C-alpha cells in the first residue's frame, strides 16, 4: 500500500460517494498516511452486514493499515464497529467532514487512545451542510452536487435521520456558483443530490422550495446543457418544480420517487405522507406535463403486517404509475425504529415478494426499451461506447463516441437492459 495515499471504500448511496470525495481531499491535504477509510451505509441490516464483511476483508489484505469507519452505520451503531478488533477508529457523519478531524489524525500516527476510539457526536445538533462542497465529483460526463442533507421526517422503517440528522440546505447562491464552475470545466450534466431533496429550502430564509432552486440554476447558468434531480418525495413536489418539468427542456425527464409501498394502510403504518392515489395522480400529472417522463421508484417488500392482498397493491402500483426503474428493498428490521417492533412478515414471504417486484420491474424495463427502439435521442456519453438518454436509459454503441459529450443517435435495438445504436 502506498503510504502517501489514504484509501477509501464507499458503501451505499450517491451522497456517500460524494462525501467520500470530500474526505479524500481533506485527508490528502492533511498528509494522512497508511489509512483505509470505510464510508458505511445503514439503510438496511444487510448494508451493515456488508460493511462489517468489507472491514474484515480490508484487515486481511492490509494488516498494517489503520482502519477508520465512518458513515451512517458508524453514526447509528458506533459501538458495533468499535467492538471489532479490525477497527482503529469510528468517526461520526459530522466529524468526517471537519478539516480538524483529519489534521488531528495526521498528527497522531497511532491515532487516539483506547478510550477515544469513537468520535461520534449528536448529529441532531448539526445545523449546516455547505462546508465540504467540492467541485467535480463524478465521471468525466456527469457531476453531482449536494444541495441538502438530513431529514426531518420519521418514517417508521427508516434509520437514516439518526445517521444524517435534521434537514439542512445549501444556500442557492452557493449551489449556483458551484454549478457554474463545473460547467466551465466542461461538465454537460449536473445531478442535484440530497437525503430528502424536496425539503430543500425549508430552513433557509424566504420559504424557498426545490422548484425555485431548479429554476434559478437554469436561469443563471444558461450554459448548462442538462440538469437532473435525484430521488424526490412526490408529495412535496412544489408548483415551481412542476412548472419546470413542463417548461424546462434542460431539466431531464426522469424522476426517482420515494414511494415505498402501494397500499394505503401500509403507507400509514410506514408514516408516509402520501396515499396510493397521491402517487398515481403525481405520475399522471408529471407525464401530462412532460410526455416523455420516466420514473424510477423505491419499493419495500414485506413491510411488517403486510398481507398478500396489501402486497398486491404495491405490485399493481408498478403498472398504475408506469414505473420503469425499480429499487426493490426486502424489508429488514432496523433496531430503534418503530417498524422493528411491529409483527414481522415471514422471511421466505419477504424474499418471494421482492422477487416478484423485481420481475415486474424487469418487464417494465423491457417494455420501455422496446418503445424507444427507432427513436432519436440525445445521449450523454459516459464511456466511448456507452451513454445515457435524457430518460437515463443506457445505450450501447457499435463504435466510439467522444466521452463526456452529448451525441444524437437513433436506436436500433435493445438487449440486456440497454438500447443499441450504431
């Protein structure tokens, strides 16, 4: 292992990947050596298990390196990781973003004493999220900009607010300035990211909303070819956002929705703020405003108390909302959440329902791809022979195209979940 280069492993969401890039800058600037940092995810019990498995693997492969564990799982279960003999230090989600943390570690080769192996404070006390903004995270073609962190909602299945803290927004001016710098560096697409993106602005002066931010970016950075927004809570979509969907061609026609279920009683037990009818109505309205709109969605299979009839409502939602890109989560109880204390669904039934949801998703993808064959698309090239349409559909090319550029091509076929073009 190169002692001059701290290494990082990222598990979980795009926001984690973004923050890993920020930590790389901080650790490198501090001169940290011979360290491997694991940025964990806590969204499911399986994510925590994978984090522990990865830590053990890293220790076997790098017996002399210090192992630092951070991220949401470290924030919510610090004792679990501190008890692992492979772990040298546990950092909270706030501490990992502080310059002083990495400077302190670089100054102390042996790190901290046995009584200080855990550096995790109360995440709920954190009020800002702009201090670690970085420019240019992503591929050569697409950059990701964090505009929000944390969540004020308390869904009964979710541990993430306890890992991320309360919702806090990056001021619009800071976001616009960063995107302008990214466009000047040649990026043709920017993705806005956050934990609860549609809550952006609630903690800022002037009752700003996500739609206001989107319109401001597109107005003040006219050179930006494509703006994309990541996962949103459809019930919080504001009028300005809906207007942007209808009027702004540079806002990409692809939305990933936090739906979670399609049965009203399960949604109520999840403490979600929308109904089944709300979800269907939003999708119909968004597609009316933008006929080429495609949707992804998060759906949980086997939530506590879910009967077969309740699950059938979730399964039907895939077609009722015409969802294309599904993220299916087999339910797993997270200690400390209300859902963990509810009557659980049999594990085999959970797996079966997850498989049926995934099959429904695969059928929707096939249907979407077949409908796109023969159409002309503007495609952002992610590699010489693969790019994505405005709807986020992958396209394989038979010959090289310039990476990072937007090319126009007519699709000829589809296979293995991707469109084909010459």
